[in-house]
C-alpha cells in the first residue's frame, strides 16, 4: 500500500480542533513534569506515553470521515467509526516503536549527548514504526 | 516555577501539534495512526528534564516510559477492537478505556521496573 501526503486535509480541521490538541499536549507535558516533581521520575516517566491526545484525534478522524461521506450523500457513521478504529490500530503499532524509543533513551542518555540521543531515538521510532507497519500489511 | 510550567506547556503543545498535523496529512489511516503513538510528549518532557534535572534523572523517566508504552499498546489495541465491533461513540470509547491504561502502566511498572527492597 502506497503512503501519500494529502496537504488539503489540513483545511478540513477548524482552528479550535488544533487548539484542543495543543492544549492537551501542553497540559500532559506540564502534568508529567509535576508528577515527576512530586512522586519522582519512576512514576512521572509513565506519563510520557499517556494517550493524552488520542481521544480527540480519533474523534476528529471519525468526524471528518463522516462529513466526507455525508457530502457525497452517504451515511458516514459506520465509516467514521471504522476509520477511528484504523487510527487506533496504527497507534498500537506505533506504541511498539515508542517502547523501542524509551529503551534507547534509557540506555544511551547517561553516556551520550542528550540532543543526539533524543534525535537518534526519534529517528529510530519513525524507522521502526514504518517497518512494523509494513510487516503488518505484508502478513 | 510558573515560568517553567508555561514553557513546558508551550513546548509540549507545539511538539504534540506538529506530530498531530503529520498524522492528519498522511494516508492511509492505519499509517497515519502511527503518529497517535509518536514520542511527542516524551521529546518535550525529556528535553526540559535534561536541562532542569540532568541526564540520569531523564534516563530514569525513560525507563518508566517502557511500562507506559506497553500500556499504550494495550489501550490502543483494546480501543481498536471495541470500535470495530461495537456501534459506540468514538470519544466515549477512547475515554472510558483510559483507566485500562492506568492499570496496565502501573501494573507493569510495579511488576517489572520497581526494584525489590
């Protein structure tokens, strides 16, 4: 299956939909910091993988898909929910790559430059996420 | 402290938004979904933690993140299963399954990552 970039999809989102994700992203980053400050890095670190914006992202996917179908005169409720399910399936594969990101940062950060470890681990996340997705599609 | 919270909020919001926009423009949907588990909060938090508390402290957070990531895998898999099988509201499903993330994250962390005393 071919991966494509559809820039026109950006026009489907309203300003407040971007604002909601910005707010939840900022809020969970603040919360993770405060929790780590109060309970230590052990508990705080758990929240680095908290599904903070997943509910709003999945809802947006379902809403946009439903609107698209309805514009074409079709019933979009089921298709919207299926697209949100596919989004969740993709996120499940991405979370395996996120686990690899966490292991790399944990093992490499103490002895290497932080910027290099974070940049390298992010690249490793992307590469492993794409590889896992391709393997899943091929099976 | 207040300035630090504002900086955390702005950087976290920005990094999460960048990954969310990437997820918006990519097709097919299952591929775009990968960005629903992007290390956006981790990049923002760990960068600021290294500056504020040092690399060892940040590495400790990354170690616990392994449990959080495993919990995210359980959460997203379960959400997918429910959305594909039941005709329930997407937002309600995604929110009601969040307690599963908490149980899984703390359970895995307690079982495998907390050193016995």
